[in-house]
């Protein structure tokens, strides 16, 4: 397979099988990328070795621990390792060289090899379910945290005013299609007899003495030396007159123009999103459209149905845009300036077709004030990163499902426009929940846990006990605060760490790597505050139990741990959390519901009192 024996070649091996080769400094483009599993243990080799050079590899944006190869007499070799663990899709392997003992800046790129990596710890269906859950769960949180501030111009009564569900772009397109049909009927009736208003217009034309002059009329005559009293002016003269004319430019038509512009912009957003997603799927087709045995390829099983829906969505968006463009070209709207609506005018209240238009606009804005745009980058994230974020949103959704009220957020959503948001899970994203008795639960994603001095300086509630060590960053921390006294703030009573591990089996090193979190302490009092550390992973539950403790003498039940709340002991446990492809998107994972429900009952939150019996009855009915 090698081009010549003189040029060094970088090769990827799985056991004794050569998966792919790359001639350094050569032309290697055009080939279909080979396929590997993320759990394949691979070795790399460069042969023949170039004297006096060091070789380094980089996997995507990550430099592995054994990045620099071991040099032998005739070749350079890298040890077998899981180089593609948590990767998915096209991954590039970059090969660098530099002279021996040269500075870090001397590394020179010699070649890039593309490998198509198939996620094997979870199936493609589970991965798709996880992506769908990320979108749907974040939509629900966006509604509960932000919708009260964006209730639109309508003032509905009852539950509809408090539950304005945000939509994804695809769902929004279906709503717009039905809305445009309603608006088209109203505007067709309005165009036959549009409302008009009267206004005065200044025109220089023949004046006979009986018409009304403009305010500057006499000055206009004086400037031109014209005396209207002279006999020679009888029969008329040219002068500035005021004419009363009827026109269709009014507030009502400005509101109609504003709403049509808004709908058209949203339609374009839907089309752009669908086109970008279609292009992303087509870019992955070369390596996903490969069959293993008689089973259909990933492209045939998962991507082709999506492409059919996306093509249909783009065609629908184009039809909607053409219809809206025709509405905007109606004579009474063509020169109209858009006017943002405030309150319904008398015409909107009492003229039938205008009233129907206002009702349709108000209902749409009531139900669709918030639009959540989901980034296509979710599919290009490392699978372990997606799993961490999925666990965070599942825990948040389970808290809300248990009855806690979302009350605050920090850095979870980023505003793209007045009504458009995107999910932006950044380090130390915070979600606050409030219980009926005033207690607060603060959910934090990847917070920095620093020394006490730095924590006091930054106002953080937690610090790590090991002074001088690099900051820690557990995936999720739940902080429980007592109800605040009048005029005061609630005291931090307990903290629980949840570390997400994208692994198919929990090993000893996972327990040991998370045990240090017991040294996280309360910044104010200095007391140990973390009592439990949990490892969440997509493993198959042991003996059918999704929640278990590392210590078999401690048991878990729907009431939580069988240890008293006041016991000062440190507990480690595991939660088997994985997305279910058979469940509707956005469903709270049963393991997350069991875990959060047990914790809140253990801590005697009022929302969970009496719900245990009801939940058991629901399970029996479902069975």
C-alpha cells in the first residue's frame, strides 16, 4: 500500500490489521475515510524513521498523554490506547515533527489523516435520543425561566397566560403555515375595502380665492411680488393650497406590516436552520452510508428519513415566503411603514376583518413569544461532553418534575434577538429552584472549586480543602440552602456532587477519582459540606437497580438512603442514566426521577410528601 520505500508513512493499526496509511508530506486527499469504533485500541507507527526528528500526534483538538512516539532504529511507534474514546464522526489525526531537543514552537505539521469514528458505547438510536432530550428539556427550562418576561402584547387569562411553550424551528414552521392561511383570508377581505384616513397635503396649484391656503401662503405670494387683491388676479393664480385626501397609511396597516415582517423573518430562520442541518447530514454521508453485513447503513436508517423531512420543510418555507411576499405587495401595504403593536385600536376592536387579524396575531404571540434555536454543533461535540450536559439537564428537569419551582438561571440561555434564544451551557452555569417552604436548590454545571481565599474573594459558597492545588471542576453540584430568615439569606446546609462518566462500566479508578470531592467545604463556616458523591453513567443497571451505593451495607429506596440525614458520613453511589430511544423526546429519565425524588424525600421537601403512594399507583397502572 505504501507509495515508495523512501518516503516516511504514518500507519494506524488495530491489532495486526492496518486500518489506514498516510504518506507524510504527500498528496493523500480524495480517499473515503476508513471506519473505526470508539472502543478500538489502536497503535500508530511511522516507518521509515527520519533521523534526528521527533514525532507527535494530535487527535482532533486533543493531545493524548502519549503524544510523542517512541523512536526505534527503523521506525517510531505509539502504544496501544483508546485514542478515539468519546469521539464520533470524522476525526483527524495530525502528525507533527521537529528536530530533537528543539523548542515547542518548532513543531511542523506533516500530514492529516481522517478517520470515521462510530460511537460504540451507546447505539445511534440512544445518541439521537440524547440529542433530542437536550433540545426538548432545554426548551422547557427556557419557558419556565423566561416566558413571564416575554408574554407578548396579549393579556390572556388563566393557564394559557402562564404556559407559553417555546418552539423549535421545525415546529414553528408548521404553526406559521396554518397561521398564514388564516391571515391570507383576512387580508383578502381587507384589501377589498381597506380603512382610510384623511390628511391635508400641500400642493402648488391654481387658487381662485375660495380654497384654503397653507400657513405660508401669504409669505409665498409676498416673496414673488403677487398681490391677490389686484384686479389682474381675478380668475385665479398659482399658489400653495391645502388639499384633504384619503389614504391607506394608518396605524392598523402599520401593525399588519410589522406582523407580516416578523412572520417572514421567522420563516427564513426555519429555512436557514433546515438547510444548514441538511448540509451537515450530506457532509457526513460518505462514511455513514457504509453497510456492515446485511443491516442498513446509519445513513439509510437515521439520516435519510431526516433528509426527507428537511427537504419538505424547506419547500414549505419557500411556499410560505412566497405567500407572505404577495401579502406585503397588496396596495394598502406596499408603502406602509411597520408599526409595533401596543393596544388594539378601535378599528381592530370593532371592524370584523381587522379584529380577526388582531386575534390571530395575538394568539400566535401568546403561544410563540419565545423561540429556542438549537445549534447544529451539538452533534460535533465529544460524546462525553454531550452526556455531561444531558445529565445536567435531566437532573434539572427531574427537580422541576418533583414540584420545585425554577426561580433563576445564569449563563444557561444566550439571547440572539428580542425573541430568539439559544442554549449556551458554559462552565458554572447555574439553575436555581425554590421549594414551597422557602428552601433553595442551586444546580451548578462544571463550577470551579478553588482555595478558600479565592472563593471568599469571588463570593463563591464552596472551596476545596487542598490549598495550593489546581482548581477542581466536578460536572454537577447540587447545593441545598435553608429557608432565609426575614431580611437575611439562606444558610448552605448540604452539597451533593454528580460526576458524569461516559463509560459502559464503572471501574475502581472512577470511584477513586471522585472521592476527593468530599474535601469540598463551606466557604463561610469551613465545615465539610459534601456528604454524597454520585457517578452517573450509561451503564446497564445492576440487578435492575438504577441507583445503588458503593458500600453494599447502605441501601437505596424511594425514600432515599437508609441513613439519617444528620449522620456525618460520606457516601458514594452510582446512577445508571441513559436516554431511551422509545420514550418521547424531553421525557425525564426514570433513573433521574428516582434519584432526585429519593433525595428530596430524604431531605423532607414538602413537594414530595404524599407523592410516593401516588407514584407507586401510577407504576402499577402502567404495568
